[in-house]
């Protein structure tokens, strides 16, 4: 919004030229989302408590988690409000990348909101039926794949993706690009949802990933940087850095309230929306494979659940003491804050490795 309002006025006041720069607007998006979180957070938490939108703790989970019973959930409303308002304020609203990302956030956030509502207000312990939730996620993933196939922002790369560590290597999925996009969106949203089991864990990792993707999308949208690094040049992709910046600010703001011991949980409202958004950013920037490296903790968390289920059903034995993976570490005797901080450290290492792939080719 500010871009469209103030840039035309730069001929009268040169200072408004600042709003042309993605770096300036990304910094503004970070600060704005952080400020909105701080301003709205206490009120949202208070209202969730008044409406008794409380987390129900699984009895089969770690016993130490039983003290979390009654903590307000659906705090993803705070995150999404901060991200969307900040993005609307600082991004180019005519940019197709930005519009697709906003639509993804609203769609996936809507599914998560319905799931949380059914859990907390309708007494359905499992929330939205799993197959319906999966159908909603898949529908948007397939829809996004169709949109990008029929109306690609850059036809030369319509059904292609890049491969980290290799220059001039392109994977072209052809018609299989549509289900590939759906797998990325569904997989990322569910992986973050599974990771959201310890205070501050998921939101901290999301912030790390968002900051990394802000760098990746910025250089992808710059002809000089992309040519030097020998990566895809996608004009307009740099605008995604502003949404990523909003995610960073919102993550920091939410972490203020979600750090151990948490005052509020994000619930599926936040987890599904943030996961869908990260997956969409990777798809639009043609960095789907890189996301597997960057989000290695999310991949490990999801894989631990799959392996646990398969092993128990086929062999009658469990691989982990409990899945997802963070519960396994808890049952090994690690305190919750230690698990969180150590996984954050691994997340930072994976972020640095991901950034290194831009140059090591």
C-alpha cells in the first residue's frame, strides 16, 4: 500500500524513493509485524481465555505436558494478522507472487481455524476429520499447481525447479508439476503442524526459515545477483522477501508470548498457514528442493511419525520412544527448553548450509 501511495510522490519529495527498495520495505515489514504482535498479543490472549479457547493435552503424551492444560490456543490469529497487515502495508499489491502468497495464507489459515474451532468449542478432540483437512490442503496445492502451469509468472521456468549445489541443472516435471506442488504445500504445512509440540519450537524454526528465504528470494529477483550466483532469475520474485520479512517479525512477536512457559499456542490456525506459506514461497522461487535442506527439522519430525507408524504396524515395534521426534528427546531426559534450543541451533546450521548452496555450485 505504501509503495503505491508514496512512490508516485517521489517526484515531489525525493525521500519517498526509499519505498522503491525491497530491502527498505522488508525491514519495515519486520518491524511492523513485530509491533503489531506486541500491540495485539495481550488482547488476543485475554479474549481467548475469556472465550475458553483452551488447549486440550493428549493423555498419551509426555506427563510433563499435562501442566499445559488450559493454555489458550488459536494464537495463530495473532501471527496471521501481523503477517497480512504488514504485507499489505509494505508489499507491491499488484505483484502476482504476493497475491498468491496471501491467498495461500488465507486458505490454509482458514482450514486451521476451523480445525481449532471444532477442537476447542465443539468438543471434538480430533478437530476437523483428517481426510477433510487433507482434502482442503490438497485442493489448494493442486489449484496452485494449475494456476502456475496455465499462467506461469515466467514461462521459461513454468514446470521446472532448481537443484542445490548444481549450476545449470534444472529438473522439469512437466505435467507432474501439479501434484509436485501439492506435495510440497501439503507436506510443509503438516510438517510444521507436527513440529508445533514444544513451547517456541515451531515458531522459532519458522522465523529462521523465513529469514533465509528472504535472502534467497531477494537475490532470485535481482538480475545482477542471480547472474553472478548462476541461479534462476525471476523478475518480481524479490517481493516475496517482504512477506518473508513480515513472517520474521511476526515470529519474533509471537515467540515473546510462546516462549517457555507459553502463554499461548499457535494451534493449527498458525501452523497450517505458516507451513503452506513457506511451501508456496519455495514453489514460487523454484527452491522446493532447497526447502528440504532448510526445513530439515520439519522433515525429520514428519519422517519420525511416518517411520513410527510403519514400524509399529508392520513389526509391532516402535523406533522412537515417542513421535514426533521432539517427544523422543524429552523422554530421553532432556528438558523442554534444551530440546527447543538445540533444535534451533540445528535449524540455524541448516539455514547457513542452505545459503551456502547459492554460491557452492
